[in-house]
C-alpha cells in the first residue's frame, strides 16, 4: 500500500500506531490470562490443602475419622458459595466469579475449618452446616474491617498477606468462643483418643498442608514476588519443623506424633503476615519461634488451660493457629519495612474482639439444635461395621 502527501503520511502513522496498540492489547490480554492460569494452579493447591490436608489432619480422633472427613467436605462446600454470595448482598461485582474471588473464598473456608477443629467431634453434622452459616458472615465482616478499612476503625494499612491474623487467628479464636459456649461436663470428661493408624493419617494430612502452604501464602501476591514468598514460607516451615522436634523431645522426653503433625506447621501460620517481605534468615527465625510456641502450647499449656476452664479445644487450634497467628501478625511490625505499627496492632485487636464475640454468640445459637449423645464417635450418625 502506497501513501502520497502529508495526509497520506499521517494516515500511515495512524495505521501503524493502531497496529502497535492492538498488538499491545493482545499481549496484555495474554499476560493477564497467564497470571490467571498461575493463580488457578495455586487455587487448586489450596483446595488440596482444604480437603486432603485439613481433612486428614483431623482424623487423629480414633473413632471419628468418617465424621471428620465428611464434616470437612460439608464445611468447604458451604463456605465457598457463602463467601462468593456476599458480593450480591454488599453490592459487589457478581458478573464473573474471578479466580481472585475464589481464592478469597478458599481463605474463608480455611479459617472455617480451623474454627471447626476446636469443637470437632462434639457437633452433629447439621450443626457443622449451621456453624458455616454463622461463621462466614463474621469472617467477611472482620476481613472488611481489618483489610479493607471498613467502618473507619483502622486508618492505616494492616499487613497480612498470608492471613496470620484474619485467617488463622480469627478462625482459632472464633472456635474457642464456640467451644466456650458449647462444651458440656460430659464432653470435658470424655478422652479424645488416638491410635497408630489415626496418628499416621494425621501426619499425612500435615505433610499435604506442608507441601502446598507456599501456594496458600503466595496465592494473591504479585507474580514477581511469588518465588521470594515461596522460599520464605518453605524456610519458615523448615524452622518450625526442626524446632518442634527438639522442643517435643525436651518437654516430653520422647517426640510426640501430635506435636509433629501440628506444631511443625506453625511456621507457615506465623510467616503469613510477612511472607512476601521477610528475608530468608528472618523467615527461618520466625518459623523456629512459632514451632517452639506451638509445641509449648500443646505440651504444657493445653492440659492446664483445659483443666482450668473445663473447656475442650479438640484439635488444639489455639496452639497451632491462634498463638502463632497472633505472633506472626506482631512479627510483621519488625520485619516489614514501612509498616504502620498502630494499624497492625489495631488489626490484631479488632480480630480478637470480633472473633471472640461472634464465636460466643454462635455457640449459643448452635446449642439450640441439641447435643450429641456421645462425643468423638462415628456410630451416632454413620453406619459403622
């Protein structure tokens, strides 16, 4: 094609620029699609954590394996649509269920499973469903206040990339609130039994969580920050695993399978707030500290606190998710540059208050549906040979 004169030259330039613009748009679209594919892969990793990791971690209760896995199915299946549905209530964009929204829904499901661990074995199946209905709106409210600055309670930015505060600490404290409202004397006096088989399955679930935890923390970070985030999370998990082994042997005389299945994951919980900012040495140190805190919780604090309060935290979620989550949220003040300490502290405080109050109220509501005749056994609701 030939152009003559100034007008023709301008036309040629316009066509050329149009071609460049179209090519740029196409390239941008391809890059966006590639990012979504990468997020989808991490999204599926998180789904494996929810169903396989959390599910098998909770089968440590010897006679409650069928119920624990079924409850996991039901809780995840309730949490995902409930969280996605909230946009239609709050006026958000519901035209497309983007991969980001699905990942955020998975975060809510993870927090719900943490919460359910506190009362595992003491709820009827239908009560797990009610727990999900009550939990997800409270979780979304806290997320809106702490992360999005809702109600103007927190004026600065709270740093919580991997959810140490709004996912782990919130779920654990909410679960403690439910347990405080629902634990009966009979449930308190009934031992939570495990055996070799249930411990092995629990360790399998723990290992699945360990493997996929970097995807959980890196799910929504910028693509350029994914490698650094993954390395930090792996190092934190290494730190907590090693610390758990040595602390367990020191405190108990021999290593405990329950400690290894649970406290070894505390590094992943604690590194969440600063996972995309902490250096390698800091990540390993945070993991080691979290492993020690969690192991001390399981080995020393749990029995004493249970005896003092006469309330049962079945899975010990306060020691795996609560204490390490709060510690991780506070550790970000030290390891994340440019952070607003006042906002970070406010985020922790608001989360504790919202979770505790909502959990106590939810426990009262759930108790209206009655109580199990016998705790920690499948046979009340399942056909067991």
